C-alpha cells in the first residue's frame, strides 16, 4: 500500500504555516514553529502516532503565541483529513489512556466527519514557561474542527503542568494512530450510513 500522505499550507497576515504529513510513517518529526515548548509537543505527537510530520511555521510571536498555535492546528487538521481521503478501511475510532509520572490523561477520537471538542482539564493549570496552557485547548479545537473529528480530552489528575500537556499530546498521538490504522476486516467505509 502506498503511504497515505498530504501537504497543506496556510498564509495569513498573522502566520505562514506548512504541513507535510505521512500517516503510514515511522514517527519522524521535523518541527519548527518558533515556539520551543510547542515544537516539543508536536515532536511527541509524531513520535507516538508513528506519523512522519514536517511543520514549518512563522507567526506574529511578538504579539502572542495564539495565532501560530491555532493556525498550526488548522493546517495539521486539513492535512489529516486529506491524507485520510475517503476513509476506506480505517478503524475510525481511537483511544488512549496515558500516564506521565503523577498525571493521567485520556483521549478518545471518532473520525466521524462531525467536528466536536470536549476538553476537560483542571481549571487551575498555569503557564509552562512562556507557553499558556490554554493554547493546548486552542490547538485541540483547531485540529478537531479542521479535520472534522470528534475529539474528547480529559485529564483525570495531575500536578506538573508540563506533564499534563505531555500526557495529552501523547494520548492524542496514540489515539490518532489507532483511529487512522487500516483494519483488514473493514470493508469500505466504517459507517452504517456508508459515508463519513
């Protein structure tokens, strides 16, 4: 089977983002958004999903990280939707429950064609260095909306802000890996409607 892949770009007055994605990869991540902590999270996403992922982003970081993080989520979601194409033979559903030291996070995904985000994390989580933890939710929302997936993220417990973010990204990666896999038992589209 040829690797499922896609490339997408987005240019605005605030950002320039390009994404190259190979679903059937080896976990290679070549990431440069200008935001070191976000780069770290995206490398983890590639590594644990076994996607090959190249992301190059320039943004108005002097203003805020928000535009760059959100637009990266949008473009990655568009690339994911394109790489999945007709979704023939995929598992469709994916989930993972990931510990990171004292933290436990879980992510569940349905590649349903219905964009939705449920994001349940402790409200008191503060910044990680210069990175506002709230941007994890903004990235998740942008990814879910632009890929048309249903995405549920929940942190059951945790204390260290870095660990909480890392557990979320690792759980997202493993859930995406599961949902995107081709299941040889699936014939056509995995839906009684015949369309996703």
